[in-house]
C-alpha cells in the first residue's frame, strides 16, 4: 500500500467522528437539537431560537417562552448520539464520510 494512502487511512481512523452536522454552523456534532423528525439539526439552543424567530409571529415574546412553546408542541427536542447509526458520519468541519 502506498505510504500516502496508509497515512490518510490512519488519519481517518484517529479522527473524531460525529453523528450529525449542524445546519447553522456546518460543523459535526454528537449532541444537540433535532427539529421535527430530523429535518434540521442544531448544535446550540440559540440556533433553535433563531429558527423559531425566522418563521415569524414571535415579536415581543421572550426566548424562553418561544422555546417552551415549540418544545411543548414537539417541534424540536434535544438528544445525544452515542453511536453513529447511519451509513455516513461527519468530521469536526462537517465533511461527510461513508461507512
């Protein structure tokens, strides 16, 4: 095997793998917020707030209120992925790799 290929393969083996990619930052993540049934993924609560506000109708409402209402309506939830259960994974920069 070519030394360059071997080195690249070793780098992939050592690289931290992420189960999802944040739709706001484009970076890999193993915990965060899921919108709906996986339509969007966000690594930070602020990204969820921004998404809710982008839909309109929230003027004058606090962040806490709109988060609570969206959560109660099951529009989003928080989770941690302990395993990479899909056929793809992501690196820290959000690059996609197939298993």
